C-alpha cells in the first residue's frame, strides 16, 4: 500500500536545521476540489510560516 508512517518515510536526509522546504504541486492541484484540499493540508503540514523566528532565509530541499 502507499500509506506510510513518518518513521517509514525517513525524511531525515541532509537538511539544514531550520531551513524551509520548497513545496511544488502539479497544475491538477488547482483544478480539482479534492486535490485543492490535499494541497492545503500538505502546505500546513510541511510548510514553514514566513517570518518564523527559528526559520532560516534559504531553501535546501524541494518536496514535490
């Protein structure tokens, strides 16, 4: 199945502490309502709020 726990995803990689991921989405995420909802959920889950005091001013990974 395509459902995994956070431990199974192993998102530890070589990311710098406090950096922001750049989230990219296919154009279909703007066309269909169920994908619009998923896009909002992904941005809320993996995104870092702009101006967060502990975030760094650079992007070191792209999640798409």
